[in-house]
C-alpha cells in the first residue's frame, strides 16, 4: 500500500469512528505498530488527532469523512478548549469499576474520550458516545433504547424514559443548554423528560457546563440548580456565577 493511500485510509477510519486503539489500526491497515505510531504522530502535529492511553482520538473535522453536519457536530467546536478542560477535571470523579450515566452532549462526549481504556460500566442515550466505545473491550456499554434524534445525537421518547426508570447508577454526568437564576434549561422538551429520569436514577449528579452556559435560558426548564451535587465549569466562570453555584449548595470545581 502506498504511503498516501495508507494515511488516507487511516484518517477516514478515525474520522468515521472517533476513537480506536493502535493494535486494531495496525491489523486493519496491515502495517506495523511503529508505522501507525509515526502516522499518528504526524496527524497529531496537524491537529487532527489526540493520543490517549493505547489509542487515538479524532479531533479534526468529521465532515471530511462524508458525514452529515448536525447540531451536535456544530457545537463540538464551540468552547472546545474549556470543554476539554472540564472533561479532564471530571475524569477524576470516576473510579475504575463504577457504573456511570453519561447524558448526551458535547462536553459529556469529551469526558467519554477521557475515559477510554478504563474498566467501567457506562449507560448512555448518546449515539456518538455509544459509537466511541463500540470497540472498547474495557467498557460494558448499556445503550438506552428509544427514538433516535440524530440532530442532537441522542435517543429519546417513552421507550428511553421507561428504560432509564429501571436503572441505578453511581454518578450522572449531565449537560445543559443554560443555567439562569438557579434553574437549568435545555433546548427540547423530550431532552428534559429523559434527563429528569436520569437525575432520579443517579446517586450523584455532576453538571458539566462551560462558562458560556451561565446566564442563559432555553426552551424547557429541567429543574433547579440545587438538585445538582457537583458543578464542573471552566476557570472563566465569573465570580458572581461562582457564588450562585455555591449558594445553591453545590460543590464547585473549576477546570
């Protein structure tokens, strides 16, 4: 295989899957691990991928792999540095062997990338997160069924809500569209209904929210900020918003 052909296949594979381990890439492309590592190093210098323990994560433009651009994909580049910092901080709240629930959203997707390679049981209604762990033998993945909403990258509706009502998890990592005057908001009524079920089945609720979400409202009210145990935000969060989080009784972690 020509070098250019191999590198094109590698880029297309990673852009399509989002994440993969090096051994799998080596077998599929029929080249040595050292060759794959050199190609990955070059792609990392180009800003297309990020190396992780035993694997690699695609961070470039998914549209280059021929996928349709949805609202989820468009949001991936918004506040991306803050979201990655939040994800790294939230990773420390997860212990090996735990059962956790990951809400759909771009910040929770960044957290999922940080968890690659850990031994966990993960429950999610997120289509991108489910795809991320499809080939990860360390993860026991439980995908909530229901009606797929590709625009938001999630599964919603009565089937999803019924499934969530039967689940118990240690920690829910939650994503929202806005936090305003002590209330949480999201863009869609069905999203909010599913997230209410998630909050009810988790022992601990962790809200992942970059500073741009604070002071914002959206279509549907999810609930009160005081129902959240921990808020993980970026360091750009204004002091008055920090005070509001603490006043609601939440623990605040600034990434």
